[in-house]
């Protein structure tokens, strides 16, 4: 009979699977579901899973769906939700007293309703549950988050533990006390009631290791009780030798140990909202420090945190400080507390400072700009130059598409201005921890071109000399002309028709004859003969 029922159940399952497959084929739709989480989370915190359903085309489907959740923890968690929503969330917590840290797996199965629900898609995802708090240590300077390991030696560094959203919400709603112990290069620098620690690093070039131990307690606040005093009692002493952690607003509770026998127990606490007196017991902190070996460091410790003391004498007081140092640590385990360890390595660099610019800021049009820039700061130095027309107000947010690198802060700025005008030269210098924007006003002026004196004197002088020469030439010509007497003779040589034609030989003979017969002696009248004055014309 049992075998027969088993066969029937197996057949039912097979038929149901076949029916679901047929329905899926008939609808002609296919789906897929995505699964994500906000892990990892610490033990006790809520981890949230998100499932989102899509069609094979990536669109949002419609209909009635059922999301079924389950994990592989022992004991396991189950949940399901039904409705038209295509996005489903599942919040699960794994308390420390029931579960251990490690990897887990969760699965979501999505069913769609037609005549009945049948599965259309499923997805699995692995997640981690951790024993320590999750998050990171951030470095902040001048309200800016340092994304690298470099910090400036000129500003205070704010170390902040940033927990994940799930772990932070868990401590906020569950923890009654949160203390963070800070160590710089394995030296204890005190505790803070939150997640922030401020420190100054003044030596550029040094590398430091900063560690933070977050201790969250879940013990309920202890109420204050007042012992009843009678004349028959002699002395009283507490019987619980411990120090109770309370919320940050109530400070630290300290137990007193008198030497007489116990008659009743009293716990002294600081009432919240009152002005309490805090003192630093350096001897007890120093003795606690010597309990653990630490490395030498050039960083000077800051004062230890204040210890709340009641207004009475302390005897046999015990002060214990958890100790962490990179790979070694001394932390007393307490199952009622949650711990978180965070480490950050940082390198100190000097910021860019003392920028000096030398060179002429007044340029004649055509001259080359030549500026010498010097500054102080740790390498590597990057700079860029921007030339802007007119005047400009620096905002400090100026950037450049590219920068030039230098191992030392010393470089030249050279530029040629095509047009005479007023310009602003922006010199942007930065290194890993700072940026400085320096502006220099440049005035390029145009000079009015004037002719040189030689260009005027030489032509004028030459012109005057030429005029003088011309005047003297004309005067000399006139004077020379006046020295000579021009005599004009009028001769009538007869008409051309009367002239006898003679040959050359005849004319030559006649001329010679005339020359021989002409008398060379002057006449008594004192004048030359006509033959003496005038020769023959032919």
C-alpha cells in the first residue's frame, strides 16, 4: 500500500511538472529574475535581499506572482510573498548565539498565477556573514575625503570609521555603548565614544599605520542604587570587581574596592545630563601601556581619554586597554560584544605653499612673456598654465585637461601675445595633498611709432644743400654771362644766285691768294683791317 502511494505521488509530481511546462509553452513567455543583497553583514544585523523579475526582452511583466525565499542555514529561514509586484525584498538576521560566521546561500523561486501558481524562474546567490563589523576607515582633511593614502602635513587629519549601512543601523538600534580604541604605529592614543579620531602628522615623508578597534556592547544601562546607612553598620564594600560600559552619554562606570569585609554592594554611576568631573590618570594608563610591547614611533602621543572618577579615593583600581598592532593583538573575547577592526596606511606629504612668481607683467607688443615660478611642496609636482583674456577672479576649482610633472617646484612660463590687451595667467600647481591657483595680470601695450630724428634731419639738410648749390650756380652763371660782350655783325653776302660757282681747287687758290696779299699791319687809325678781323667766309 505504501509503495502504491509512492508511485501515485511520483506520478502526480511528474504530471504537475509536465502541466507547468505545457502552461509555460502555451503562454509563450519566458522570464528571468535577478537577485542581489547588501552583504556582507555582521552577526545579528539584517541582510536584505532584492529579487526583480523581467521578461526575456528585459521588460516588466504583468500578472500575479509569488516569491518564495529560503536559505541553507541551520536552522533555515523561509518566506514568501504574493501580489502583482515584480520586485520583492527579504530581510533576514543571523544572531550570534544561533549562527556562526561564514558563507551562506539563498534561493528565490518565482511563481506565476494562471489557474494555479507554477514556477517561471529562480535564482541563487552566495553571501557572507562576518564576525567583525564591516566598513572602512576614511581620512578627511578640510572637509574633503582623501581617496588616496596621502595626507597633508599642514592640516589636521580626521580619521572616521564608516560602517556599512546594515552594520551601522544594527549598532544604532541595538548597542548600548560604542567605544573606539585608536592606535597609531602600534601606540595607543586613547578611545572615543564614536567613530572619529583627530590627529596631526607634521613630518613629511613618513608612513604611518592607523588602526581602530570598535567595541559595541549590548548590556543594559545600570541603574544607580543608594545603600542604606545605619549606626550599627561599620563599612561597606562592593563585591563585583568590574567596570561596566554604559551609553556614551553616561560615560564610564568605575567600581570602588575598600579593604573591609563585604556587607552590601554598591555601583556608582555618573548620572546623565549633569556636569561630571573627568581626570586623566596617566600613571594607570602608562602601566597598562607597558603591559604590551609596542614599536618605536616618531609621532608623539596625544593625551589619553578622560576617566570618570567618583569623588572618593580609589584603591586597587584596574585599567585594561585592548591592544592591536597589525598582525598581533590582545583583545579579551566577550560574546556579549561586537568588535570591528579597521586599518589604514597613510603617507604624509607637504602641501604646495609659498608660490613666488618673478618676471615682468608689462610687455610691449611683440615681446615674449617670461615668468619664473618657484614654490615648496612634496613631489611629484604637477602644474598647468591657462591664459584668459581680461581680468579673472580665482575660485579654486579651476582645472586643466593635462598637467606637466616636475620632481621639484621650479619652472618657466613663456607665451607670446598676438594682440595688445589685458590678460590673466592662471598658474595651477598641485600635488597629492593640495592645489594652489595663482593668477598674474599681464598688460600688453602698443607703442606709438614715431620717426627718428635722423630720418627728418638728413632729408632737410640735403634739401637745403641742394637749394644752396642751385642758387650759387644760378648766381655764378649770371655773373659769368655779364663778363662777356657779345658782338653781332651783319654781313650781306649777296644772294645765292649771285654767287659764282667755284670748285674746291679754285676756292683754295683764292683763299691762299687772299692770305698772302692781306696786310698784317694795322692802319694808322688804330683799328684792324677788315681782313684781319674777319676771314673769308668761303
